[in-house]
C-alpha cells in the first residue's frame, strides 16, 4: 500500500519525464488565451481534465493575470453551487444574482445559513440579461448566477454593447449548459447558443470554458474553440490534434498543455488560496411555485430543467 503512495507521489511531485521536457514551455502570462488584439478579436478556449486536475485553478490564474494586466477588461464568471470563485479575494468579487432564482448560502466553516452580502464586495439583483452587463464592473470578478435559459440572452446582450471594452466570460462546468445529443427544442437552443459563442470574438469577447471530458460537451461548442488546454490525465481527441495522449499521462499536477494554431506548449500554474468554503442552494422561482401547488418528482436532469425553465 505504501509503495502505491510512493509511486503516486513520484508522478505528481513535479517529476518530468524526457518526453515532457521536450515540450516547450510558455509562461502563463504569455499564454495565447491572454492575447488581446483588435484585429484578431476575442479568444476562445476549452479546458479539459478530470475532477481535481486543476481546471478551475488554471482559469483563476488566467483571470488574475487579466485583472493585473488589463484592468479595464470586464470579467464574468459563471457561478455554480460549489462557489469556486472563492479562489479570488472576496473583496474583489461582485455577485450578480438573477431574480428568477432564490439562493440559500452556506459557509462550511459555520453553522446554518449565512448572509452572502457579509462576504463579497457587492451583491446586485438582475432581472434582464442586460442588467448583468449594466451591474458589472471592471477590476472585479463579476460572478453571475442565472437560469440556463438566460445564458444565450446574456451573451447577446454582451455582444450588442455600445463600446469596445474587452470582456472575458468564464464558463466552468460548461456541460451543464451545452450537453451533447439533445433533442428538440433544446438542440435548437444549443445550436443558437454555440453559434453566438462563435460570433463573440468579433466583439472583443473571450470565452473560456471548462469540463471534465470533451464528449460531455456539444460538438458545436467544441468546434468554435480556438485553443484547447489539457490537464494531467485529460483525454485528447484522437483526430485533429498535434499533442497525443502519452504526455498527458505523466504530466505533473500544476502543469497543463495548451494547443492552438501556434502548436502546443506546456504551462505551469500555481495553486490558489481558498478564501472561504461557501456553497449555495439554488431553486428556480418557477419550480418553487410548482412545488407549492404539488410536489415535483426530483428526477429532472439538467436538460429537462432547462426545458422546464423555458
Ligand atoms: N498548481 C497546483 N499545485 C498544487 N495543487 C494544485 C494546483 N492546482 C490545483 N491544485 C489543487 O488541486 C485541487 C483541485 O483543483 P481545482 O482547480 O478545483 O480542480 P478542478 O477544477 O479540475 O476540479 C485543489 O485543492 C487545488 O488546490
Ligand atoms: Mg473545477
């Protein structure tokens, strides 16, 4: 048993095999996802890797670099039940909460529910997709919680803004929004959503998403991604990539491999401090009204609940 631990340590503790050492390194600050060029427009990227491989940490590193080097850029971060935006200093977080949902916040280090306004820089209620844009501020991580159906309207509102400010939208766990193999009417919605993602670059909007494995995400979204970032042990698609599966098996924690039109490079990134251990229980206002009338069976998956919301 002890031997197993030793072997694991060896592969995760910064050990590089010869093949990996041959892959050129690029510093995180020079990562292609951070390029801002009006001719080329916004960039898009998908981060893939198993749970706990460092996806959210890597994106948090990117966001930190943007906040430092492009202080005017607006950063949006999709909030999920496990509030991983606590990787940022909480005084740098603004929460934009859709009024179509209710939120019960908990702190794993404290008993009972907590007032979220005591934790973050600001909390704003938003009803229309446009409200999310109007309530966001540069210099902060603008964390948005909204029902899935509103995500498309949100991207459209960002695209039709009347200025050239750079925007980054971070969509962690993106498979919840664009699952594969859906049927009508959801597949039509997903096609429209992915098409809109494809148009964001023209409007100086970067779109960075993450998921545990690429088949969990609709192919139309994958097709629009200019850059792919593979975490240790990520599955690499068998066709269309220069990087092969092998190096991902020995890549140590804290490293990833990015591939795009420039080729591929390895990137090192650092762990982030957790500033709180928050969770949120979200319910749609509509579902609550249903529940009051008659109990709803608990089995609705993400796709079903999306349809329900529409
Ligand atoms: N560069 C790193 N070095 C050491 N530990 C890391 C690094 N990046 C992430 N971790 C740790 O790994 C765990 C999972 O990271 P996370 O980014 O949440 O993974 P994922 O989003 O892929 O599930 C966290 O506890 C985090 O602190
Ligand atoms: Mg994560």
